[in-house]
């Protein structure tokens, strides 16, 4: 029997919104770095962003500032605060992956949609407004007081929705930020959107889809 959750919950950046932090960094530093150097910089930038969110919550602008500074230091590049700010300020301009609006809109006709995002309230609605479907609730790390992959944000979301882990399906393109934590919290219904930035890991017991166009079929829609 096809599981029909009370809510479908989503990661936003990367899963729904085309997360272009690497492109933003390239637009700042690409003129000074060759392709191999730029790729190495962005690998560090990604790793430092994750490291920066594992402690106490701080504004996402500080996360980006610190991650850029640490990447510059590692790769011998002069750091300027205005460069980090320029990267951060790109975030609200990002739109959805092309497959997102139609698939989301189809699911939204039957099941309420929720976002749990490592975002600031001042930025995320500009991205959500581009997704092409109504959302029952949009929660940010700023509101929950912690970033994924920490558990608190998921617990806050479930408490806010008034439901348990057995009542939702969580959808993400990331194991490290979302699906590993969802597994640990007992969220049985999980969907991995294989956008190619992490390898498959069947241990975490999920349904795999290529993109959001495949999501309605997961619920028999």
C-alpha cells in the first residue's frame, strides 16, 4: 500500500533551489584562479561551510564569511570581507531546478508541503516564491536555533507540525545534511533526489528519484 504522509518535508537549497554557492565563489575568485585551483577552493569552501554549522547557531552570513576566510587562508588567497558578503547576497537570486515547479505543484494538490532549511528568514522567501507551489510552513535554522544536520531542527519541525516521525516523508538531495539525521530520528519515509553531488548509500533506506518530477509517483499521484 502506498504511504500517504500527513506532510512532505523538504530541504530547500540543492534539493529544490539550484544551490549555486560554487558558482558565486567562482564569480568572485575565478578571474584569479585557474580551473584546478578554483575546484580545490570550492571543495574547501563546501567543507568549511559544513564545519561552521556544527556548533552553536550563528547567522548564515557569518557562516559564509568564516568559510570563505578559511578557504582563502588554505589556498593562499587574500581575503576581503566584501567578497564573502557578495557571495552571501547572491542567495535570494537563485531559482529552482527546472524539474521542481511542476512536480511540487502536483504533490501540493494532495499533501501539504513543508521546508526545513539552513537559511535566514530575510533570504529564503525570495527563493521559495520561485518554486511554483504553495507551502504550508517554511522553517529556517534562524527560527529553530540550529542548523542541519543537527537533530534539533527536525524535532522543532515535528513539534510545530504536531506530528511524529512516522507521519512525514522527508525529501532531500543530501545524506550528510538531511537523510542521515532523518534516519537516526526514525523518519521511515525518505526520498533521495539524486542530483549527483553525493553517492548513493542504501543503508539509509530511502526511495531514490532522479528529480522532483518523480515525486508524485512516490505517493501514487
